C-alpha cells in the first residue's frame, strides 16, 4: 500500500485498570495497583480527591467514626505522622488528610479530575473495556474498578414548585466550596437525617429563624466531641496493631470498642439504665454496643429506644416538640444512628421551629415560602438535607454494558445483585469497592475499603500469574449470595425500618436490603476462603495463546 493510500491509525490509550472515583477507595486502589506494577488511570468527577468529603461541606459536617479509627492503616508512617485534632474529625480536616495522602504517595499524576466516566462497554472479542469520559476521550482497560462511593450521589427531592423558589437552594451533599452565611435570613431545612441533624445547630446560631421540616424523627446520640490530647493520640498509636486487628477480625462494624457479653434483659432495670446513662455521657456510636441483642430482639431494643426517647423529653422543653422529635417508626439502630452536638437542645432556641411533614406533607414551595397544611412558612433560603441515592446511585449514573449489550442498570432494575458485593454476574473484569452485598455502610468505611482493595489487588496478581484474561461471578454463586444477604438481614430488626439501606428514600427504588449485616470479620473470612479455593464461585477465562507470527 502506498503512503498516499494509508489510512490514519487512531491510537487509543490503554491501561491495565481504570478506576472510577478518587475518594478513599480510589486513592488506595491506585496506590496498590502501582506497587504491583499495573498501569492505572483514575477518573474523578470532582475537582479534587476526597470523595464524599470533597462534596459534603455543609455546616457541622463531620465523621461519626472516631478520627483515630477513620484513617488508613496500610502505612505505618502515615498512621504515626498525621495529627488528628478532635475525637470526631470535621469535614475540612478529613479533606486535608485526603489531600495529604494524595501528595505523600504522589497519586495526582494518575488522576484526571473534573471528568465523569459516562459509558463503559465490554468487548468480548478483545476481552477489554472501552471507557468513554465526559471530555469525549475513549480509553481501553482490561479491568474496571468502581470506587464510586456509597454516599456520593446527592438526592434532590421532587417537590412541587421547587423551581419557582426565588432564594438560594443548597443541598448538604453538594455544598458550595465557599462559606455560606445565613445571618439575618429565614432558613428552611428539609430533612432530619445525619446531615440535617449535624447542620441544624450551626445554621440556628446564624439564622434569624430556622424552620426544620421533619418527615421522620431520628435517634441521635451526643457526640461528646472534644480536642484530642497528645496522650490520647499516643495511646492509639502505640496500640494500633491490636486496634486494627480487632476492627478487621472481631468487631461487627469495624470499630474498636468494648464488646457486650449479655442481652438487655439479663440486667435489672436499674443496672441497665446505669449502663445506658454511662454510654450516653461517653457519646458516640458505641451506645449500641451496651448489649448484644439490641439489633435482634424487639423487647431488648425497646429498652434502648425508650431510654433515648426519655432523654429527648428531658432536653426539649416544649412537650409537643419533644413528642415530634421522639422516633416511633423504627427500632433504634435500624437506620444508621446519628451522633450530634446539641441537636435536640437547638429546638429550645426562640428562633427555631419544627414542622411535622409526615402527617401533612409539603404541598408546594412558592417563590418565598414552604406550604404545609395550607400554611405558608416564609423562608429566604432552603437547605435540602435529603440524603443520597445510596450504594447504587453513583454506579447507576454510568452506562455500563456487558458482553451481550445488557446494561447493569437493566440487570439491577429489581434491586442490586452481586456476589460478595465485589462483582455482578454478566460483567467480567468489573469490580466494585464496598458495593451492595458487602458490609459497606454498616461498617467503618475505611476498614471495608482496605479489605476490598487488598482482595481485588490479590485477585489481579493471581490472574496475571495464572494467565487468566477474564473473571466474573457465576449466576449460581450470585443467587446464593443474594439469598444469604437477605436471610441474614431478616434475622435482625433492620428490615423493619424504611431506611436508605433498603432504598426506601428513593421513590420507585426496589426494596432490598443492600448491605451485608453478618459482620466485617465474618465477611472477611468468607472472602478469604473464596480466594483460597481458587476464587470459588467466579468464572475464570484463560488468555488465548498468541498465534505464531506469519513468516
């Protein structure tokens, strides 16, 4: 063929692995892949690292897992050098930590920011994925790792008239990057989940008036947040090996804490209330660890729920408001329990009012008011604390098509189906970090992230050594795992709550219990056994032997 006749050759960049998301999962995945000699590219829709902590900048945002435990364990130097300032780290500090990690391990050179992955399609002949991004680029990769996060797809509510509101509308999950000052304003806060509970006290201090619109009252425990002392930090650092081992292997939710040795009804009323009082004063998520059957037996659960309801009645001066704030629609702990700083006391302020929208839902939003039961509540600004399309929402935003052209969204239309929360049958070489069907949001996320990343990394090394080109979950293994996840869940009180664990906050989303509730340690052992048995339940496809070149 002459030079004039030659058609231009279009080169497509190719990587071993494309990672979607540069939060804590994506950053650690990149670090591991590099160390193992895999070429990798990370695409991140935000302008920086940090994932959920990049987006959630609302007033009062902080982690509900203690900072000394909500941190990476893969680097001893990192554990020893980073100084957390508070028991529960605020969002800016967690974001600083994420940036420190990105700089310390030189991660940014393999991350492309402000770029969404829009489509991924598997080429069965080439045995690779074609990845199309929002800037129009297409790259190829043998493997895709979805590190898209469980709480990164903010849910905007569908309320009549919202588009006609003349003031600013903020969502806690996609907050502006510059400070928002509510001084002198009448603010409407819709939603009383964790972000609403954290932000209400801060907004109330600034606003002329804060009106909180509550559909479902939530259980919340005081954080008792405080500055960390050098002694406390050093105690953690000196015992990190045992703390991390315990979190990975023993604690159901990946958090180091005293484990209960009895049920709630094994103690007298006086002893039981004394234990609840001690945990209330200590603060934090460990309130639910007083007894070992609070998530299993309703009679036991009622003792804890009634204690918290009693505390709300003690704190909130107006009896009608206190009654509205006392949860009665779900057992305590079956929705992720909140931790707060002065949330209930905020309703004692003269500039704060509570509106029940369970009995009378919001009728519409006008140019300057929220209308409930025919009454207009005048507001200058709206804050939507309406949560996320959790666990599956960010995956669903990507058009993912498998070998036969079937999309993951089509497959998951009746609810997400995975094997171990790591892969979904029919989608080879596509891994999910902390996906539905894994402990995920029921755990200390960093513990679960590290376990998944390490498992995937080991799996890729195994495939490389064995000459395996493709791997996917078998339909049979997936069916058994989905059944097991649901069986374990229904042995607890969790399905009794209309929670985002069940997808209940998204209209039309199938009701299926998404996280695995069997415990972090149990789950880790299952994953390790599967790998030890040659990746039992996965279909491994050998690489075809290359044909001899024509002479």
